[in-house]
């Protein structure tokens, strides 16, 4: 990091001081959404302004109300400062209460935090691995992550790897995982997870029953028997019923006969009703009210959804791009390139096994003059879809 010299620091301080702090200048109270929507991210921190909008009467979570009627954001130090839900206005860097459960970026990794003695919020799993919720102060674990049991303050893996939840004891499973294809049920006697009797059964509650079968099958007792109607893949209510036909656009359920009948529209990938296509395969567009899939007229065009004679902006097949002036799909000139932006000789994504070379400065998305072999194998083509 570059070292800031004095003048730069002074200018920065001046700039920061002159920036209006949202919701803090008197006479400009603005309300945020009320709880539970209020959060660290809320701009003003105020959830109830005075009648004349001059001051804040009530601040939301993650904020404290100062005597002058402004909301001060809690900001204890450390990576988890934003998890502080409450503080005193005169000491916003000392947290007095942490948000109960936090969610990871993808909402699967949720975890609890506790209020440490130094006034910061710390994830429970730092104090006790795989701990989900714990007590403020001493971080005593009160609940473990899914798949773990709380034993003497520690989180221990469920004994059965197929077990999803075993809160009380590692060898007492209370909920089984979904199972890859064949479902699992919880055996009431052994407290362990057992596969359903029929391998095609995806959900069962014991060895003598099956509640749901995989595609193309319907439950009968503990077994799964095939759907009887040709091309039918969903017949949950019995072998002679049908609620869904083979995917791919060739077959569609006739609402009257409940049979699978041909769609009757060539090059259809998603059929809505007999004789009516909802979505055509690549290189075709839905035309004449769904009775026809019309071929795109521009060579190497994958998507001409609006007009068969015009390719959509990003509608060319991989390694080609639309030339706006001619309306044609032109091949990227960089070998092994999948998409060229912003010019034919600037690649924005390479084939599997290749990666972009040094990016050309100022290109958006980052583009390169070459695709170079990717020693790591590069299973994911970088920049896919940026054709
Ligand atoms: C209101 O009080 C807080 C905390 O004492 C202070 O930081 C802030 O500058 C004050 N705001 C105004 C507009 O007086
Ligand atoms: C206060 O602000 C609210 C929301 O911006 C607005 O609807 C209301 O009319 C304002 N009241 C006054 C007295 O300006
Ligand atoms: C506060 O305490 C926690 C738990 O002991 C520790 O992990 C963290 O680094 C401390 N933070 C600061 C800013 O001292
Ligand atoms: C931890 O703190 C709680 C109160 O927050 C207290 O009830 C408990 O006894 C403490 N446990 C230990 C091991 O200190
Ligand atoms: C098996 O589960 C089914 C469906 O929940 C239930 O009706 C049946 O009584 C169960 N059989 C036994 C032996 O528990
Ligand atoms: C489109 O449908 C026609 C008629 O069934 C067929 O001959 C042709 O191969 C199809 N085109 C593609 C690209 O699948
Ligand atoms: C298009 O099809 C729908 C239902 O399939 C029908 O209601 C509608 O009248 C048709 N429109 C035209 C212009 O044919
Ligand atoms: C091509 O034309 C489309 C639609 O007129 C426009 O949005 C787009 O920016 C143009 N692209 C280039 C590279 O000129």
C-alpha cells in the first residue's frame, strides 16, 4: 500500500468532514424501512422522524440515538463490526449487542456471533468449531451446525454420515439427508438412516411405503412402478394418470385425454399445448402464434427472437459476434476464443483448457489479444456468455 503523505491525509480528512453524513444533519431526518428490514446497510439509521422531520425519534438496529436527535452507526473495530446490532451513541466503537444469526453470501453458511468482552462481535465457530449459536461473553455453545450434536460444549459430527440432524446425541439421528437418488428414512428403533426399499423411490417414511418415485415411476406400496401411458414421465397419482410428458418439446400433455400427444410443431423445445410451441430450439424463433418455429435467417445466429431476419445483439453462436453494421455474425479472430468484446480481435472468454492472456488495459469486460493454454485444466470456460 502506498504511504499517504501529510497533504493527502489532510485533504482526505477535509473531504470526509465535509461529506454530509446521511440522516445526521438537523432538519433532514429521513426514515429507513422499519424492522426487520432495517440493517447496517440502511442509509440514515432512523426509523421514526419527528413530525417536522427535523430530528430522529427512534433509530433502527445497528445504530444509536444521540441526544441531538441523530443516529450514530455502531462501528466496533474488526472484520465483524457490521454485525453489531446495538451500541451507545457516545461510544459507537464498543458493541453492546450483536445480531443473532448472520447469513453467508449464499444464505447457506449461516452462523451466530457473540459479544466478546472487548466489545466486538465474534463468530461462535471461532470459539467452538461448527458451533451455530452461543452465549455472549464466554461463548458457551448452545447449538451446533446441522450434522453436529452438542456434547460437553463441543460440536461432534453425527455418527451416521447420512444423518442431517442429530441435536441431542451423535448416534441419535432425528432427520436424514435427502439421499442422492434413492431416498432415506429414519429408522425409529435404531435412530439411523436407511435407504428406501425401491432404489427408484425418492421419499419414503419406512421400509413398507414409498411416497414419491423418480421420473417415469409412481409409488405402489414400497415399490415404484412405471407410468403406463406412452411418453409420460409424471404419474404420481397412479400408473394410468399423467401430469407431465417427456421433455424436449416433442410431446405435450393433452388436457382433455390426459395422454401425451405430439406437439406437432417442428424444432420446438418447450411445447405449451398441442400445436402450440412456447420456446423453439436454438436458431429458431416462435412464429405465427406458436404454430411454427421459424429459422433465423442470419447464418450462425442462435437467437433471433424478435425477427427472423435480425440476430439479437448477443445472439450469435459461440466464437462469433454480431456486427451491428452488417447484421452478420462474424468469427472472433483470436484462436480458441468463445466471445469477443469489444472487438473481433479482443477475446473476453476462452474455450475449456485455455485462459485469457494479459488483459488489454481499459477493456470492459477485461479482454485479451490471446487465449493461452491453461495448465490448471480450466474446467470452467472463463467469461462464458459474454459472446
Ligand atoms: C449530534 O451528536 C453526535 C454525537 O454526540 C455528534 O457526533 C454529531 O456531530 C451531532 N450532530 C449535529 C448535527 O450536531
Ligand atoms: C417528512 O418526511 C416525509 C417522508 O419524506 C414526508 O412524507 C412528510 O411530508 C414530511 N413532513 C414534513 C412536515 O415535511
Ligand atoms: C476481541 O476479542 C475476540 C475474542 O477474544 C478476539 O478474537 C478479537 O481479536 C478481539 N478484537 C479486538 C479488536 O481486540
Ligand atoms: C457463561 O455465561 C452465562 C451467562 O451469559 C452463564 O450462565 C454461564 O454459567 C457461563 N458459563 C461458563 C462456563 O462460564
Ligand atoms: C409406513 O409409512 C406409511 C406412510 O407414512 C404409514 O401409513 C404406515 O403405517 C407405515 N408403516 C409402518 C409399518 O410403520
Ligand atoms: C427442424 O425440424 C425439421 C423438420 O422436423 C428437421 O428436418 C430439422 O432437422 C430440424 N432442424 C434442426 C436444426 O434440428
Ligand atoms: C393465439 O393463440 C391463442 C391460444 O392458443 C388464441 O387465444 C389467440 O386467439 C391466438 N391469436 C391469434 C392472433 O391467432
Ligand atoms: C449494437 O446495437 C445495439 C442495438 O441498437 C446497441 O444497443 C449496441 O450498443 C450496439 N453495439 C455495438 C458494439 O455497437
